[in-house]
C-alpha cells in the first residue's frame, strides 16, 4: 500500500502558505509560486520515510475530541485494518456512531464499558472498578497485533478522576506492537501522557451553544 502524502499537504496548507497574499498575484506569479511550493513539499515528503505506530492524544475543553478520533477509525476501517474501541465513560448510552460502526462488525471490536457520567452514577467505587475492567479489555486490544488502531475514548477522564493511574496507562502503551496506533481522548490529559505521545491535539473551546444559548444536546451533533 502506498503512503498517502495528504496529511503533510494538509498541514502545510494550514500552516500558512495560503495566507501569504496569493490573491494579489498575477497568473504567472501564482504559477511560479506554486511550483516552488510543490518542489519544497516534494523534498519534505522525500525526507520523511519513517513509519511507526503512534500514540495519539486528543484533549482540551473544546468539542470534537471523540469525533476526530472516529474519523481516524473510519480511515483505518477503509484501509481494511482491524480496529478496537473501548469507551470508558459513555457506556450507559448508545451513541449513534456505534450503530453506524456496527456495519463493520468483522473488522471492529466496540466495547462500551462505563455506566455514564460520574454525576449520574454517583458511585465512585463502582466507576473505578468499571474503569479498571475497561482498561483490562483495552490492554488486551493494545497488545494484540491483529489490531492496527485502538481508540480509548474518554480514558483521560478516568485518569483525571483517579480511576486509573498514569503509570499503568503509560506502561500499557509500551506494550503495543511497533506498527499499531493508540488514540486516547478526553479533557485533562496528564502531562506525562502528553510527553510520551507522538501526536497531541488540544481542542480549544471558543463558543458553545449549550453555554451561550441554552441549546440542548442534539442528535447528529452531540450524539
């Protein structure tokens, strides 16, 4: 399978070359500028031949951490890879994405192992026990070389609340096969996890209709 250069191209677009005033260039100036950019980009891609399994963290107060991770899940499924998902907090309700992803039952293992948000369960010991059970399941998937991608949804919340220790999660991540990827989502990712990760994205909250407008969670947007 050939390597898709699109991620670096997308990153290059976002990092600024379209903000350099191309709208004022003549057709010839624009063509020459894009030729130079193409040459630079090809050199960058040629210099990056390393492949490795990544530890990926999606954190921050903004919306979209799980959604972005599920986009990677869809990509992996599209390539024919086997994927595992373990939900640490949201297991008490049935997200619509679970129904959609169920169509890939031969490639996907989906384990929803929590009982909902902590203010709903109101049982710390039970929540902690369920988180430990979920981690045991996650560790089996992480260790299994058949799984190319494992998503640990809201595991950062379990860490923040003390249901799991940072040490056990970091130790578990070292057991993954060299070519497999693990995504860890949830706000409040600990510094030690961010340090060990290969790719970290922080979702920043700018506006939210629940807070500013009193708009409730809606199907197709929040669930």
